[in-house]
C-alpha cells in the first residue's frame, strides 16, 4: 500500500481496557513512522456489558467504570479534543502500569496532572454525560457490529467510506518499523470488503513495557 499518503486513524477506547491501552501505544508509535494522525473516541465496557451475564466480581467494575469514561467526555466537551490523549495517558498509566483499581481516585489524579478542573470528576459521578458516552460507543459499534469489544480502529478506504475493525489485540505494543508494518496490514484488512474475522487463541496476557 502507499505509505506516503497521509491517513487518519479513528480509535475508540475504554480507559479500563488493557488491550485498548496496548493498541493505543502501538498507534502512537505508528505516528512516528507513518504519516498517520489519530482521532480519539470513547467506547464503554460498561455499556457493552449491560444486561450481560458477567461474573459478579466484574459487576462492580462495570458500575464504577462509568467514572473515568464520563470524565474523558466531559473534558473533551469543555476543553477540546486535544485533551483526550493526555488524559487517557494519565489514566492508563495508573490503571495499566500502576495496577490501580480506584477509578474515582485515578480520574481525579489524571485531571490534575493534565491541568483540568476536578469538577469534571464531580460531574462524572452523575449520569449527566451518559448520552454522549452512549453515542460515541454506538458510532464504534455501527462500524463493527455487536460481537466485539474494545478497542475499535477505523480509517477511510479507497471508496471514501470509514471502515472499522475490532482490535488489533497485540502484546507487547510493536515499536518502530514493526508498528508501521502492522498499521499497513491493519489498514488493508479493515478496508477489505467482506473480511470479517481473523483470530488465534491468546497464549499470554497484556505485556506492558
């Protein structure tokens, strides 16, 4: 494929998802070796698992998982899209590298690190922005269907239409030219009509480095 034409990758994430975190770090690496810009969007494991038969230990996490994602959408609305990545990075570093589970505490520390008001987290303790979360989540699901999770990545194909795919689920996050090659392949796969699934069994969990 032409690796010189500037592309835009759309990336949907839930701050809690370790696989989305790894894919996001891969995409950031891609921007260093390919002419790719990223637009960041939220999707929600809490929405995805609504009404589902999930383990009891996950139910509380899904209830509290609204807090960081509401914080992100409120920050984007009030302070612009440029704050999404640094806020996600501040949250993800604590969740995935630090092993933190206190969702409200992480959200408050993250907004402070990025220089945003703590009132964003106060708002996130309410359902005031749930419609925004659901709309962004629905935009991802519309691209890939219901039988997926997070992350979702999308780009515009030769037909001028935005095409998306679940994943990639990869660990550890590729670096350098390896990241670029994975993007090249991903862009081809997700814009190929009729391609629905390629999969193999995971043998390791998320590797953060």
